[in-house]
C-alpha cells in the first residue's frame, strides 16, 4: 500500500503542467468596462463604473481619532476660571495648521508638564523645520517634527512630518531643561566681543526660535546667525534635534551633523573666556506684558487705557447741533 501511495505521489510531481491543471477551470471571459457617459464629472469618471459616494457622508461620517503621538494633549478642557497660556513667539495659529501641528496657543498643560518647541530657519534657504517636544505628567514624552519648503506656494511644499513617542526616561531629561539659565536671558541678543576679539559681521547662518511652555506661563527666545549666540541655546537645541532624528531619512538629511552643536558650544565658551558677553538687542522685539524680563532687559509697561469718553447729554445722540 505504501508503495502504491509513493508511486502516485511521484507521478503527480513528475506530471507536466498541462496534466497538473486538468481540473482547473478556464476563467470566464470578462466583458470590457464601458467608458463613462459623456458629461460625467471628472471626480465620478475617475472611479467609474463604481457609484459616487454620498456627499453628505463626507461631513456626517465619523473620522478615525488621531493616534496618541499626533495629539498627546488632545481632548482636554479648561477647568473653571483657567485660561490658556499666552504665547508670544510670533507664530500665528494659522501657521501651525499649515504645518499640520496643533497650534501652541491651544495646548492645555497640567502640573508637571511642559512643551519645548524649536523652529529652524536657514538664512539662505526656504527649507524650514520645526521640532516640538511634549512631556506629560504620566511620564511619557513625545516628539512632533515637520519640514518643508516655506515659499512660493499656497501651502508648505514637500512637507514631511512624523509624530512618535520617545523611549522611557526621555521625559526626565527634557524636564531638567526648564531650570537652565537660558530661559532668564533676554529674548533677542547681540554678541558683544571681548577686548581682544574683533567684531564679527554676520552675513549667513540659521535662526532658531525657541519656546518653553509650562503651566501658567511661557518664554520665547531667538538665537540667530552668530554661532556663539546659538551656543548659549545648544543645551536645549541639541537634545531636541537628536530626539527628532532617526524617524524619517528625509528629515535626517537636513541635519548632516547629526544634531550636534559642539562647535556652537565651543564658540560660546570661547566668547566668555575672552571677556565677551551676550547683551540685549536694543532693536529686538520685547516680551509681552506680564512676562518676567531677563537680565538687563527692560520691563514692558502696558499702555495706559484711553480716557473714558464724557457721556453725552440725553437726547443729543453725540452729534453737534446744526442750529436749527
């Protein structure tokens, strides 16, 4: 019996393709799809012969909720009497939406949470990028990053982006950055070289706009062009950019140095060692009223309210009599 079974199996294996398909049915001849009728709208012609979707469903059907990393602070509501943290980074909510990010002005933070954000704008390129770090009170940390060409089109051309949760332990590293002296420094600075250093003329470089948001207040800084000025913020910029690398090669290629700011740190240390300093830029934009100024940064006095208008006599309507 075993010999018969073995012989039968050998015959099946050695059978030519025609014999092996003896039980296979020939496919039925399919009729060619007729072209859409004349006058069919392009959107319907593209999916012909399938029927067009219900237009009302576009607005009424539920959309899938975004993943946690895309909106780590989503679904929150302000408690009674609470207000959103004022942000004065110079970036409008509409700009965030162009980049596919929740506006920083709309974020609600609880105790022990923070947001770090950095915009990177090269002086001689329209290729910009933004990195946002979010730390929640449950110990989780997230990175949101975008890059694209911010010029010459209605939107952000070639925009790429990703949202990801960071490995365990990253939250503590970023929370420690809140206590850096950087956040008490002037918003805009100029480099004052030491007596034995020549003044530099900056004609090229990169602007870095940094914002720290914690419950109740925020702080925005700009460090641009001069490598020593950027070196003051390197302890914040370096871990932020390094956290954003490794998720998308198209983002990584923008930073060939791997997010290292070693040269900027050395330039800042060298500046201080030769008696130089970073001083407030007299032409820089001041912080909004209510923000604690940094060293040597003049406090902003809110404008006085306009004097109350004198009430008009009843029946006058505020108009001058015509004498009639």
